[in-house]
């Protein structure tokens, strides 16, 4: 160790100059800091984000889902439960009587979206803030899923 | 009777000074650290949903939270020492302040008030004694907690204290040799003189090497980074106060900052002229009180206007970004700054401060000196924070190497050179 470095003083002063430079430049221009002030500012994700699910509708407003059980079969977390029933309409054979997703179990892998043969389930709502103060709120049913919209607001 | 009241008033002032600086220090630590690391830092706690004061509300919220938390006493602790230790740390930190002068003698009629709680004739030695007592709290806390990590921390604190106490003592001894007194008041007085007609005879000018050794030893004494081995998070969880919770933890936490403030005040007093305003002695301050007061009030008006403009610009720039009452804060602050500027301007116009009376001039000098003392203390307190967020922690063997093999020889050299110079000058 050289004598000058052994007493550390010059190196310490250099380091202190660096920290003070950061402090001053951040103080006079807070926009420099990369921090996202989360609840006030939201991050922008691309359309590929797998957010909360939604069920698509036909033109008459009934669900597109034909209750084929493919999504609940492929689901690795086993979080989708569908009860299928008959439908009276001529072009529809089956329709879900209930379509429940347990969001606490869901791992947001998107396999259900891939598996769906008629594009009835999507994860394009862009909703990534999934928080509630009770478990029941995470067990969402068919009405909730049908009214989940892409703009992130549940109508 | 009257004198007793004055002593109580001085004690009260000192306590208020430390306890008022405590939350400011905690705020400066958190916010300063954040800005040095390109983070935003605390800004969520607010008063009435409006005033966030850049995070200054957080220390109050923290202390409130800690006070109302459950006080857990672990099994197997030595109850007496466990309870005594945090108070010991705090009381020692606060009582060190007793011998630090914060202003020149103030004459009220025929009553001379020494602006120092206790003018001991062993002033500096009292400080050395008290700072080494402060490790007792740490050691007792670590030992009484019945926890191996806190026990290791207290062992480290002890050996660190022993190693660096010697260097600190030698540095202070050299200063005592150079100034020829151990009374704090006289030390500060002698620092008001000028060397070669232009250089303030501050301790740092007379004893530059002594100052460096002193400040390094002081960092070790108050357990601050780079010497905060007693609370090394990475290997000792959190050091001597692992087992403490609630108010007792808050006491340790605040005592750390109280120790820093006291250390800063000691550094300012011994090496940076204490309450002395450089180049302006008490007599100069008193005889020129009129123009000085006018000038400082005028500067105050300008600064307040500047702050008001900055706050208003901030309000205009970020309006609509948060979407709630917090946005009003810079506007209200701008109005407060404007009002303060108006008040100062009114005082300038109606109070005619350039026609100051002699009695008021004495008070003005005292207030200026207290301000100088507080400013110097604040700077050194900030230095503790600044260094903490710049340097990594020393390894234990590096600490011992620095203490015994580098600083001790340097301190001894400094001591002998000072002694020789004093001998030559005096004979």
C-alpha cells in the first residue's frame, strides 16, 4: 500500500465530491432521478402485458365462450372452473352457466388465452394492480369477467 | 435565585437545541442519503394531507410509531442493565453538552451571564470523560441483551473505543499544549484572535494534523460509518440494539444522532472557533450592529423572495400531477415566504435597525454568535452524514491497523512536535 493511500484522505475527499455532486444535481433537478412515484405515477406497459382476464362478448352481448373446458384443462394453477350448460340458440350448442377464476391461484401464464379456440378469454385489460382486503374479492365470476374492459376501468 | 433561573434557562436552551436538531438530522440523513443515491427518499407522510415538507414529517411519524409499539423484553436478559442502557447512552450524550460555550458573556445590567451551562476548569477533560462513558451504554446493552450478536457488537465497541480514545486524547492534548488552557470558554476566546493579521487562529489552523486525527477518532467514538462496526448490519444483524424495541430502540436511535450533534459541537468548539464569527469579534459585532443587522435583514428579504419564487415555480410546474391537496403545499409555502419577506421589509422600514441601541446591539451580537455556533455544528453534523453515504465500512483488522499503526504514531508525532514548538516559543 502506498503511503498516500494508506491514510485514505485524498480518496475520501474524491468520494465525497462525487456524492455531493449527485446530491446537488438531484436537488436542483429532481426529474433526473429515475424513481417512479408509483401510486401517483403509473408505469406504462405495452399491449403484451398479461393483466387481469376478461371474457369477450358476441355481438348480441352473450359470452363468446362455448364452455369447451380447454382453458381450465391447460391451466397449470387449476384456477378456472367452468360449469357448462345447454343453450337454446340455433348456432350455439353450449354456453357457460358459470365461469369462475380464482385470481389468487392464477399465475398469469396466459395459457388459457392460447388454448381458447374462439378467442373468448383475453388478458389484455392492462390491469396489473390486483389488491383487495379480503379473499372473496379475488374469486371473480362471469359477470365480472364480461365487464372487464381494456381501458383498465371496470364498467 | 436569579442565577439559578439563568442556569435552568441555559440548560433548557441546550436541550431544546439538541432535541430540535434531532429530527432535522434524521431527515437530513434519510433525504441526503436518498439524493446521493439518485433516489427520492421519504415524502409520503403528511400533515392534514397537504404539508409534506419534503419528508420532514417522517421523523415525527417514526417516533410516534415507535413510542406506541409494544415493548418486548426478551427472556434471559439482565433486566436492570437492559433497562438502564438506552437511558445511559442518551443521558451521557446530552450531558456532554454542558461544557460547550455557545456565546460570549452577555451583560444584562450588572448581571454577567456566561453562555455556557457549566464553565468547568477541566472542560476538555470532562468532554473526554463523557465521550468514553458513552460506550458503557453500548456495552451494557449488548451484554444485558443475552444475544451473541449484540454481545459481539459490544466487544467491538469496547476495543474500538480503547483504540481510538488514545488518538483522540493525544490530539486534544496537542491542542491544549498549543492554546495553554483546558477551559472551553478560554479556548474559544483564544480562537477569536488573528494569526499574521488575517488568518483566524482556529484550532484547525494551529493543529491541522491534530484536527484530522481528532475527527477520525470522533467518527470512531460516535460509531459512525466508516467505523460503525458495533452495528454492522451485514454480520451482526443490527449490532448492540437487536433486542430492543419500541421506546428503548427509539432512544438508541436518537442517541446516535444526539452523539453526532454533540461530536459536531465539540469539533466546532475545539477546532473551528466555537461561537466566534471569523474576523468579527464581539466588540466589532457590537459597535457595527446597526449596519450588520440592516444588511442581514435585507439579505433575509431577498432570500425569502427567492424561496417564494422557487416554491411558486414548483407549484406552477407540477400542478395537476398528483391530483389532490398535496399540490397546494408549494403555493402555501410561497405565500408564507412572501409574508416573511414582507414582515422583514416592514421591520427594515419601521424598525430602523441601523439606529440600534447599545443594549440591543449586545443582544444582536449574542444572537449572531449563537447562530454561528449552530451553523458550524450543523456543518459538522452534516459531515457525519456525508461521509457515511460516501464510504464503505472498514473491516475489523483494517480498523485496528488504522488506529494503532497509522494514527497513533501520527498523533504521537503531532504531540511531540507541538510540545517542542511550544517549548521553543515560550523560552
